[in-house]
């Protein structure tokens, strides 16, 4: 699945945003194996995964139950989550930084004569 970075938290359309990597997973009936991988020039600062038998119980990624926060940005994070569910519901969220994430500078103040 595409991993997209969205500057605005209110964007819910998964086709929008900058394509910065992938999220892939396999499920063997007992464990969910999920991998985040970013493209060159991007890095993961934190990642959150929900896996369960119920639909997502919260929209707060920090409460998904499975979190990794590497000390430095990394291009890959792996999760192995014990879960038995049919159907299995999965939600993945990450904080991504990249070369195009430089803070935007404020435009120079216009000078006015007084």
C-alpha cells in the first residue's frame, strides 16, 4: 500500500499527499507482520499500528496499541503483532520527514513608509 505524507491532518483521501514509501503486511492467522519502508530522501520518526478483530476503536494513532519511535529517522520499521482475528482490521500511521520538509520561510515583511 502507498505510504503518503499529508501536511494537513484533515485530509482523509488516501490518494492525496506525497507518495513517500510503502506499507506492506502478511498475516498468518496468529501474527501480523507489517513493514513501513520509505523512499530515498524520506525517514520515519514514529509509526503506529492497530491490528484487531474490531473496527478501529480510536482515531488517535498514539492509542493504536503498537508504537515505534526510533531515535533517528529510519527508512524501515518492522512490526510483528500477535493477533487472531477473522476478519482482521489493520490501521497504520506514521510521522515522516524528508528533504522537501524544510520549514517554509515567512515572506519578507513589506516595508511601508510612515
